[in-house]
C-alpha cells in the first residue's frame, strides 16, 4: 500500500486508503471488536462478516460495482484476504491510472454504504463506477494539461509557476465564462512543494455573471475543494488579484 501511496499524487484518495488498509474503518467487525455490537454479519448480503475487505471488495454488492468498472478489477475479483493485500496485488498488476480508479471506486463503494446506513438510497453500481471514472478522468485531464503547459517549448518557454515552501500546498485556479450557454467553468489544481499534482477538479456551474462575481464564485469553490480533501496549509494563486489577496490575507479563518 505504501508503494501506491508514494506513487500517486491523487490526494483525495490517500487518507481513505490509509484508513481502509489499516483496517480502521467503522465496519461491524471493527465495532464488534470494541464490544459495541455483537452482530457482525453484513447487512447488505446477510451472508458474510462485515469486514473492510468484504464491504469494499468481496461482498456481492461490491462485485456489482466492480463488474462494471475496469477490466483489470473484474479479472482480479476473488475471495479477498486483507484489504491491504488487495491493494498490493493490484499495484503489481495495474497502471497508475487504474490504481487511481480502484482507489476512487473503493471510496465511492464505502460512501454508498455509509449513505445507505443513514437512510439514503442505495446507488446503482453503474452510478458508483461511472462517478469514479469521471472523477479520475477529470483529475488526469487537468494534471496532464497543466504538465504540458508548464513544459518549456523553445523561445516561447515561460515559467509562471513557482512551488510553495516545503510542506505547504499551492492551489491554482482559473475560470472561463460562456455567455452563449450561460455558464462558467472552473479548473482547480493543487500541487505540493515538489510540484506534484495532489488533486484537481474541473466543474461547470450553470450560471453566468460579471467577471468579478464569477471569479469570487470560483474562489469559493476553491476553498470548498480544499476543505473537502482535508488540505489546510495552502497558498492560493489565481488571476483575480483582489480575490487572491483577500483569501491569502484571511486564510486562517477558512479552515
Ligand atoms: Zn456483504
């Protein structure tokens, strides 16, 4: 697991995988170890103990999601050992992009489980798999685009981006307005002090407004994104100077 966590920069998945791999997610089996409950049977399939590996991998209802996900995962479906063994096995047999898809899909399967426990609907496997695929695709699109943009090309080469100080993150964003379709697009990328992309987001908002307001809306989404993925030590960098100064000046009140 550590090899994958070291290799990937998809920050959204790291915390979740670390908890899953360390077997500390609040499954029935783990709760029973603390004496809180005695019943350990999975409430979804009613046939196996509800362990981390079971919920995320070997439960019949997890199989449903994996069966419409990447081909590599379908071939690998088997009675799971520990979840960390599954991560390590797949890391040896899958590409980086597939591993990001695997990590995002497991996170979605877990979120579906928790959502259902709290009275929400049980999302269809296609929804779980497609949402994960879209999320990873957006991440890689933004990461690769930014990588190409930052690559020097002869006399046109210009260096705009400078890394943040050690152990801090830098968040860059940009917005684009489309008057015809009455919407704005927001692209966000977060990099660490080594310049590695840690997270990215591409989103469309169905609203059209003046530039300053659109920039402010983009900034708000930027802050929400940071909070969503648990990053606090971050420097904000964007085109809207007034907005950026306001955020960086008051960053201590944001998290
Ligand atoms: Zn089950």
